[in-house]
C-alpha cells in the first residue's frame, strides 16, 4: 500500500480533489488517502498554514495530492500553504504538462523551483533593493537531471531556455545542463527566453521538454497553459528527492465554487501524474480522459453543460471499460 496525503484546500479545490480521488480509486486499490487540513482557516487558528505535527506526518508519506488554497495577499505574515509545502518538502522540480486533449500532443515545462530570483535572499537599503538570483551547481544539476531523465523516458530532446548571453547565473546553469546532457546522450536545443516567448505563442506543440530556471519558468508555464483551452485541465507535479506533490494549476475559483461545475480534469490528470510517480498505471487515466473529452459532455469552461460529477462518471466508465 502507498500512503498519499490529501489537502483539498478551499473553493473548487475541494470539489476537484474529491473527483480525482474517485477516479484514482477506480484504477487502483493500492493507495490509502490520508486527509490533512491546511490553508488560511488553519492559519487563523494556529498561526501557520499547516500544523507542525501534520507537516511531520506528511513528510513520511509517499506523495501528496493537493487541491487549491486561497492566499489573501493583504494579511501580514501569512505565508501561502503551497509555498510552505514546496520549501518544507524540498520540492525543487516543477513539471507542468499542458495537454491538447483532442490531438494527442503535450507541452512539458520543467521549472527549477527552489532558487533563481525566488531564493528569498535580498538586501534592502534606503535607496536600493537587491534580490539575489542564486544558481548553485547542486540546484542546476538536479533540475537538469530531472529534465534529461524525462526526455529519455519520452524519447524527446530538451529545449533549454535561458538568458546566458546576459546573465552570469544562466551561463553557469548552461554549462551544467550541456555537460550532463552530453554525458547522458540527450540532445539539447537552446533558446533565448525573450524570443522563445514568440515561439511558445505561435508554435507551441513542438517544443520537446522545456527546461528553465525559476522566474522564466513561472512566466512561461502560465503563458503555455493558454494552449490547453481551459486552465481547468492542466495538471502539475512538484518533485523532491523523497516525495512529490501533485496539483491542478488553477486556484480556488471563488466565482464558481460550490456550484458543482468545476472542471475536474486538471486534478484528475494530476492524479495520473501521481500514479506514474508511484509506478502505478497513470496512462489509463490519460487515455480515459482523452477518450471522454472527444465524445462526452464537458463543463461550461469548455463550452458544455456538464456538472463535475458527470465528467467524473464518464471518465470512470472509460476506465472500467479499459481494465
Ligand atoms: P485563487 O485566488 O485561488 O488563485 P483565482 O480567482 O485566481 O483564485 P483561478 O482558480 O486561478 O481563480 O481561476 C481563474 C478563472 O478560471 C476563474 O474565472 C475560474 O472560474 C476559472 N477556473 C479555474 N479553474 C477552473 C476549473 N477547474 N473549472 C472551471 N473554471 C475554472
Ligand atoms: Mg489565481
């Protein structure tokens, strides 16, 4: 049995996570889900977005399934739960898979998730503020290895996106990536980040495995997500050495929360990524989802009239027919 922590969060985070669990349970009975509370409500009671003892429990699990939590930006000292978890669980690799569910193609974006401009190191003086953009050999190597392993698995090349013509950190990062890729026999295509944005808009589907540092990855992965047709269908994984956390990329969507119409596919596909991580059959979920969207009724974000539960039922039927 695998033990998977579940944090549903707020708003549609709750609805879509429950949907994903139903679908996962239709594929395998080898996962025990253990629910934890986290987010702003917990912060109001305990002064932290997750209880210390819960965090220690979660660290012992095999993986985490996460919904979405609201992060009020006007509350002093509030630290977002997902940022806390990324740090505490040392989840340094972020992988977004942006699917074109109707045409069997995907964009993979691997974002370094622990250093760069989000190092948290800065100097504030009266007339000058400096944010430190940290690139370490260790950080560069582990993310390069992650992208290269993925490229090997998918029989793809790596598209390394950087600004090494200007930034010293990227010059260093580039050396690490190119030398590891050469040792591993993986081909690397290099792109300068500014001109790459145009390519990602015009010609998104032949970009192989995109690898980039933290800030560029933050921006490019949001940009790339527009090609999915709805933010509600894009899954992601955050990986460390001992544990990984899976979540749809969307937020709590307060405008549709509680109406039963949230698109659960992003969370369901995050569940597929979780199964792959545990060496279970995630592929069956991908196939079931693709098959369902071609013929089934879709949620309003994709122009249909379906409720969340209809989509879940339809996808589970597709799974049962394949088992
Ligand atoms: P948060 O503050 O939690 O990030 P948000 O207001 O930024 O919330 P998002 O969840 O990022 O909202 O959603 C942005 C828009 O996309 C909203 O209009 C929302 O209704 C829509 N949306 C997001 N996720 C889904 C989904 N799974 N199904 C349908 N629509 C969605
Ligand atoms: Mg948001």
